[in-house]
């Protein structure tokens, strides 16, 4: 199942449970929370795959097989994205191993990525809150419940960031490898 | 040069060998990452075995780099 289809199915479930007319829907809070978690986890998968693909491109350039495997071990071991959330710190740490100033390059490509970064970090705070069932309004911009519109906004943010990440990494690899990787 | 390493399909849970530097180390396949490598080749995540005195180390390699002997 593709990421987009999985997310669209949750949207459909939200409508099926809550309907489309105005008014508060209590059962939909659970769906909103599930939706937020799926958005974050799908984004994590995307980022992890992008990182793996980039490292495979880099290591392929090393002709000596012994050195190639040493490099591969160093670039993929203790990766934050393997076990942690795709927050801006973990992303900067993992992609920074590839030799670029990750977030600065993203800001240079599109200044809106600065706001998107903050939105991404809020999504991940909600992911942790939902996973631990610990809703501290001091951490969650004063809220303890999320709306469908919040999650839709995060989904759009992740889609825009995914596109930006792809371009930044592709251009970085093109610069250091001397060819466009994809 | 003929590649003398045996090649059998790699699955999660398999124990395999990998040449790193001058050593041949034993690893266990802990995750199939799918065809996300260069040219669509399959990547797997492996964990180094026989590391009782160290923290387990997990990293990624192309499935084709693993051997069964």
C-alpha cells in the first residue's frame, strides 16, 4: 500500500465516523491522533529510504570493496532515523553525515522550510504525546486535542519537505559525485 | 574472475558473512529495506554478531554483498 493511499484511507475513515456536517465529534479525536501518527511514520519511512538510497549512491563510488564496506558501516550505523522520530534534530544529524549543512541548504532552496521545520517538530511532539498518552499543553502549543485541519496541515508540510529533501540531497550528490543520481 | 562466494536468497533472520576491511564478520539480517539501492538493488539491515563485549552494531548493506560462507 502506498503512503498516499494509507493516508487517504484514514481521511475516509474520519468522514465515515464523523460525517461532514458541522459540530463536535468526539470519536474523531482518536482518528485524528491515529492520522497524525501515520503521517509522521510515513514521513519517517520516506526519510529513511532517502538516506539509505543516498548512502548507497555514495558508497558505490568507492571501488575498493574493503574501504567501501567500512564507509557503509560508518554511514549507516547508529542512525537516528532507524529508531527515533523524524524530527528536525534527527534529520539534521543523519543527513549531515553526507557532508552537507542540511537545514541551511533547505532554507536556501525555500525560506518557507523554516516554518515547515517548526511544524514538523510540532507533529513529532504530538506523535510522542499520543504514543505515551501524555498530553502536556505546555509542549503542545496550549492544546490537548488536535483537529483534522491540524493533521491535514502537517501532511501538506511533510509532502513539501519530502520534495525539498529529495532536491537538496539529489543536488548535493550531483555535486560530490559528478553525476545526477536520480 | 569467477565469484566463488555462494549466493542464496537472503531473508530476515539469516546469518551471513560480510567482508569489512580485512575481516570477515558474521552478521544477522534484521530488516529487509527493499529495492531502494542503486539501480533498484535490495538493501538489508544487518546486525553484527559475536559482540558480547561490545554494543550490537546495526548497519545497512546490499543483499548481494552478503555470503553464506
